[in-house]
């Protein structure tokens, strides 16, 4: 589904991604961990071209995203993204937030978008919040709405950048549980997180990033049970 070839990203003279090669298959749940500043967010943002790579190639479903003639807005419809800060539009209701993109892009009629919003909100138990504003919701509720807003577009892959890092601890579980359910349904997911329990339970593959490189990758059992790279061993000794 996603192929990354020799991806490099430089900000001014700071080389943040130093040659990343990666394949992500349909249905995989890839969890990325690593120290702060190692390039995890930049990597995720390069996957849907929120950051333009300095060099290298990103392929998604057979399309070369880094080609100048690629219609990136069209591609992004199939790549949902969820950020640490929930990024809901504060002046729009929950329902409007969910319906906005499908309507704006002409993918659904008003009625279809309304129905889709209702069924997505039902799924997360927030049917009664459709006319509420984001500020009237808890952080956990806002983040679950942000996830269903991305799902409204029927994406083929969901990218998550530390989706629970800004939440009060008691709200982390409801967001992780929802992500777990999505994973069980077969959604392809790439998740940057510090939640090692989630990585162990849900990941099909864990990647360790440090200083702009992927230093190790393995299924979680191996990744956590017998890490080979010394920097990963050190990292795990601090976070586990
Ligand atoms: P992580 O998500 O692993 O914490 P990031 O990808 O956010 O790491 O950042 C990696 C490095 O890239 C950091 O040194 C950060 O300061 C730098 N960086 C990220 N985004 C930008 C930007 N838009 N402009 C300049 N430097 C950036
Ligand atoms: Mg980050």
C-alpha cells in the first residue's frame, strides 16, 4: 500500500530524515516509537505530503506522490490523519466537522453526509453530541470525533501522530480502545505513540526511529522481548 524509498527530509541545514526505506502492506498496523525529536512526526507527515520530502520517493496505492503532477488532495482523501491536538474546527458543530470534507469535495449529498455522521457518532456513543461544539466535549470525546471525522472519508489508511499524548490520563483508554477496534476491523494503520501496551497488543510491526533513521523493526514480541539495537534497548529500559 505504501512504499518509501530513500526518503530524506531537511529543514534548513538540519537533516531530519536520513534515508528511510519502508514498505507497508494493506491491513498492517505499524507502530512507530522513538525519542522526541527523532523524526517520527516528520516521517508520518511525509507519507501524505504534509511535508514535502527533500529527496526520495513515496508511493501510495501505486501512485508516486512525490511526482510533480500528482493530485495530492485526491490522494489525501484516502489517507486519514489524526493529530495530537484534536484539530476540530472550533466554530463548527461536531456534525458539521464530520460532514465538512465529504460535502466540500462533493463526495456525498447532504443527506448521505448527515447519515454517515450519525452512524459514526452512534458508533462512538456520541449521538447526542451532533449539535454540540468541540469545546463542550471532553478531550477524549474530541479525539474520538477527530478519528471519525477522518473515517467519514472512507480512508484506506489511517495515520495517527501521538493521538493520546494531549489527553488527561483517564481519557487515554477510550481513544486507544476505539483505535484497537478499528485495527480489529482490518484498517491499515500507522501509529506514532508512547503507549507501549497498545504497541504490544495491536501492532503487527513496531519500528524504532532514532536520529532520522529506522534502526530496528520487528513484530512486537521480538521488538520488546529481544531488541537487538543498543539504542532501542536503552530506549525501552526508560519507557517500560
Ligand atoms: P518527533 O516527532 O520524533 O518528536 P519531529 O519529526 O517532530 O520529531 O522533529 C524532528 C526534528 O525536525 C526536530 O529537530 C524538529 O525540531 C525538526 N523539525 C520538525 N518540523 C520542523 C519544521 N517545520 N521546521 C524546522 N524544523 C522542524
Ligand atoms: Mg512528533
